[in-house]
C-alpha cells in the first residue's frame, strides 16, 4: 500500500501497510500521523513543489520525477534506485528558467515523454526518451507545444496504443500522424494514408483496447471555428477514413472524451460557458454516447437536465454513472451497450464519482464547495456500505486492492490545512497525516521588494502506487456489524461526520407501549383504587373569602366590547407579524441566493489566480487567496440552509 506525496521538500514515498506505535517525535516528513503512530517512509526524492513534476508507470514499477538537471527515473522494485537520468534539453535563456515541467510514461514504460517550458529560442519543448534496449537514455523524437509554461498539460501531443505498436502525434495544421511504435522511421506528414486528416484538431484519445479488426478506435475533438465543434471517430486500420462524427451545439468551448473499459463505446461531454436557459452560473453541458461499430449515437443528458457534475465508466463492466443537475443532483446508472438509463440512485448533494478498480464499489462524494459528504456504494448489492464526511477534500482515489480510499487536501486549492486521510471501504479510518509547519511564523515577510503573504502550502499531490492489476483480486464487502443496517441505493442525506440521517419517529408518551395509563385520571374516573394512607377528607376548615358584588348589565357589555376590541387588535397584530415574517423570509432567501452567487463568482476569480505562476502573483492576489477558506466555509454554511 505505497503512496507518494508531492511536498514542499520533494517526493516522499510512504507504505500505509506498515504503521507502528512509536514514542518518537517527528512530523509528516518522518511519517508521523495525527494519532501518534508512524507510517514507514520508503524514500525521499527531489522534485519541484507542484503536482505535475512526477509520474508513475502504469504497472507501478517505475517512478519518474523532475529535478534541476532534468529527470530521474527510479525503480520502485529496488528501493527506488536511480535507473535513468535524462538531462533537460533547452538551457536557461537570459534569466528565464527552463527545465522539465511535466512528464508521463508510455503504456509499457518503454518510453518517457517530457514537456519543458516553451521558449521562442528553443521551440521544440516536447521530447520522447527511450528507456529500454540499445537506445536507452536517448532522445528519439521532439516536437512543439507552443505557449506551454507549466502546470497541467492542455493536450498530450504524443501517445501510444496499449501494446505500443503504434504511436500517434498531434501535428497542428496537419492532423494526427500515425507512426510505428518504436519511432525508428517516423511517418512523413505528407503520407495521406497514415494521417488522420483533421488539421484543426485540439486533442485526441485512443481507445484502451483493439477491436475485432486488430486496431483500436481514435476519438478526435475539433473545436468551433467556421463550423460548430465536433467529435470524429476513426479506426487505425484506415486512419484517413472517418467512421462517424457528432456535431456539437454552438458555443461549445471544450469536450471531455472517455472510452469504456473495452474501447467499444465513447462518452463525449461537451461544455459551454453559456447557459441558454439561464438556470446555471457555470454554463451548460451536453453528454453524448457513441458506439462506432454500429454507427450509433445518443444524447444522454442535454442542457435542459442541468450541468453534468461528474461522470465515470465502470472499469470492468459496460455501464457508466453520471451526476447531473442542480444540487441536489440526480445520480444515475446507464447501460453502456445502449446508452439508456438503467437505474436512478436518487438525488443528493454530490459532484464527484470514483469507481474502485474492480467496479464493485463507487465513491459518490460532494467535494469542492460542498461540505465533503462521502458515500461508499456497493454496485453488486445496490446498497451503501458506509457514509462519512471528508471535509475540504481536493483530490481522492482508490488503491489497487479496491478496499482503501485516499482523500487529500492539497495546494494550491487549499493553502492551509493540507492532509492525507486513508479510509477503508466500510468507512473506518486507517491513517490521517497532517502537513503542518513545525511552528507558524509571521503571516507576512518583507523580502525588500514589498511584503508578501506566507502560506502553509506543504502538500501538492498524493498518488497511490499502481500495481498493473496483477497483485490484487476483487473481494465482496464484509457483512454489516451487529445492529447496523445498510441503506439500499444511496442515502438521501448523510448525517455530518458519520452514519446515515437518523430516523424521526412520531412522538409517543412514556410507557405508551407497556399499556400504562395516566394514574391520576384513572383514580378520578374510579378505575383505579386510591392508595391506602392517602387523605380522603380535608381535616382543616376551608378558608372563607369575601364574594365580589355582581356586575351591572352595562358594565358587562362594556367589558365584552373591550375584550372583543382587544381580540381583534391581537388578531390584526398577529396577521401583520406573520406577513412581515414572510416578507423577511423571502428577502433572506433572495439575499442568500445573491450571496451564494457572489461567493461562487469570487471563488471563480480565485481559481483564475491559481493558474498564475507563483512569481506572477501580486501582494493583492495573495491576500485574496488567503481568504479562500473563509469563503468556502461561508458558502457551505449557506448551502446547508
């Protein structure tokens, strides 16, 4: 159960299966947990403080990380021994720091692709390195991703098929060029038979498996220009011939494409910044299902159904889950063979889906601006195994055994309170490690160029080590504990922190189930004998009080008139008070909705600030980011009402 944490001091590899009770001090760098236990630290490796400077191979055998000199590749099977060192290609130019900013392995870890900061003097910033054979350590291909500086990749220019028999390269103005997998003899872009003819292609995605004809499908997204955006499907047996295409609605800005586990069906989630219905501040989405073998396509969710919060294919069966609509959103299961709705799991405030590697459990959660409620849903039994609250979670994932789930709070989305928590599928916590400074210094520092706000951003990413699907087997959930009842489907609302929402029963008087009755009332009715010794007669004389004189008729009428007037006045005041309360309630609701909209707009602006380089942030930007936690807490409190 190894996982790596990208921290301010580099990469730290932990083993969550080795947790010991120790009295020694320490912090997160030595594996210290919040409960005093210690997780074993396997390695500490150099890496820049961000989430994109490292990558695992698909089988977890290799770990690559960025360093000042370029890239180092470590063998995880040999205690993270360095097996390859690759130098950066472009030097620093006129004080502009270059170097590798992102990287990933080919499917069989034969090659490593590195992305360096683009510079006009060194335009080729994407490089392919051989890791095996006679060419190990050699740069075998280079191309350009213009304008890339750092952070998440806008597109992967070079990818391979699952068996690495073919390598596909996106070439702007030409299309997608199909090379042989070893790149020994690259394809000429003028060879029309080996090029997917989409000169305006923005990104492409290869299906994970080959089909009956021996080659996989390729999905290509072409953004809107003179024509509307579209998704086109090709087969690598004849890459120059289009198989089918889907024209997307106008004003679509991006499209998320997802193949199912066997590469036979595709989901295309088109996203637009404009919501024609005016119901959503975040734009609109259009979800489509495509099956290229039968040339079938279907609209799963249109803009009228609301925003698609998240979607995910099952990793082992032909079905997919979608969270769609305004919160509380619908959680639906669809048949991957037909694209039609199979089962609705109800509505809840959730926006995140994560299947475990075997497709048995699915984590259905509400993260981001939501409180962090998390349900572990058992697909095989259609029941929720456990519910809990993982507040302030930014990133989450399942371990390869399908029974352990990691929830992490990472920077730059959360610059304070960074932590990693691991849960079992039944909700039991395994460990919690907080990434806090040993001591908190002043909130500001003056470097001579003006005061800057200090942050406590210590954790940037957390990733499980993959195992290639070979070391673990699928296991069913254990029976519930004594007295525990599992909810069918998804719970409507989870109680904060732990279990499900408590059942509310009608009020029943004490002892009502035992047949007991009101004793005093029974004695007055003569149904129950008065206890012996209880006084039956009054022994002392009654006190005699003077009787008031009877009222005159006009006095009675006056009192009745005053009483009636007083009653009417009270009724009028009560009615006015009720109307005023209604007006205030409506005003409060409007104010709350307006404030929620304002908070979301402010958080949107913060997300844009986070996309900046650290050296581009001004003092005002950092002051704004410092208040993020307070804004999210206020938003969560308003959405609870």
